């Protein structure tokens, strides 16, 4: 594990928007995920990407779930991924995802997608394309089942595991990871990164750790009310939106993590920690994003 890294205390901010801006000025995010029984995850990620400032957001969901997700994310466009007889993504879904990605500049894969051979094919193809990629949730669980996945990577990547997902990716146990969060994150980044393409690892939890190997940021926003389902989907969309607006992967991950925690703190102030749910975050993201802009 490298010991030559710089601790980062301040995060990059977004510039104020130009008065002559249009929706094409702030990027186009493609969210790939969803399945029967998990329609909320891609909707949360898509809505967070829009609240996070992306000019356009499209989600790609299995045809069995697409219209249900669309009801929850009315400002996003969508495409249906072809399914096989079991309702899982068919081999043709890879081409459908890549065709849609031609019109987008950032890809986010994983929220609610489930685990299986069709999903692994989507994740593998996401690694082999060249646009910035955020992988979360079941995207990470499918990634863990792909042999030597770092060798396939042709794109900048931000990985956003919680400790359980991180354990599946590394083969370590959660207790050891939590005992040495910084050391574990740095060691994983060193193992998975390398070369000219950035790889940023975000180990979520109290004091979320963000590193690209050369820099480390430990977040100090957030609260226990955020320990509830769907919060990671919001973070996925937010980081993807910041990438779409031109931030570098490490900068996007740091600002996304900080704004996400700040949003949770604002929500908890009004709603309390016990009753906080992920969809509440969408209502407080505007204030958190205003605080994330330069004067």
C-alpha cells in the first residue's frame, strides 16, 4: 500500500452557470439499472442526477420495469432493455445500452439491477467502453463475479461500495474493513487502479473515504438517519451529474459525498434522523447544491 498520498481538506466547487446556458451545456447521464421489485433505485439515481445539475438524464431499465420507473422519474427519458424469458437482461441489452450511451457523456450502472449473467454482461461492457463510469449497488456485486475485471477497464471509474459490497470485492471481512477503513481503501485502489485512467474508490459509511491513490478525502458530513435503503442510489446519481458537468473523477466523488452528507444533515434538521428516507434527499439537494457553487 502506498504511503505517499495527500490529505485533501477542501472540495472543488461548481462554477455559477452562464446566462446563455442550455440543457446540453451540463452533460447527459445514462443510468442503467432496475428490475421487477427494485424500480425505486434507478428512479432515485435519475432524479438525483437531475437535482445534481445534469442537463439531461436517461435511464435504461429492463422492459419489465421501464414504465414503472418512468412514473417515478418523469423528467428523465428512458429506454427499455430487452429481456429473456426469465425476465433478465437478454444478450441484446448490451448493444442497446451502448447505442444509447453514444448520446451521453457519463454512465452510472447498478442501482436495483439485480445479479445474474445478463447483468454481468452489462457491467463488463460498461468497463470496456471509454466514458466516465460510476458503479454502485448490484453493479458492484456483479463486478465482484467478473474475473480480473481491472484488466478490462478502458474508462475512468468511480466505485461507491458500502462495507458489505467492499468485502465482496476484496474478499476481506467487514469487521477488518471497518477497523481500518483508510488503509483498506488505499490498498484496494492500489490493486484496482494503475495506468493513465483514474480509478476512485469511495468507501461509504461514517467518515466516508474517497481516494484516487494520490489523494485522500475523509468526509465529515452526514448522520445516522442516512442508514436506510436508497441513499446510495442518490449518491450515485449525484456523482454522475458532477462528472457530466466536467469535474474530474476524484473531484466529483469528493463534492458528491460532501453534498450528499450535507443534504442528509439538512433533512435531519427538519425531519429527524429516525424518519429520514432516501426520497427526502431530493427535496434538500437544491440547498446543498447552492452551497456547493462558487460565489
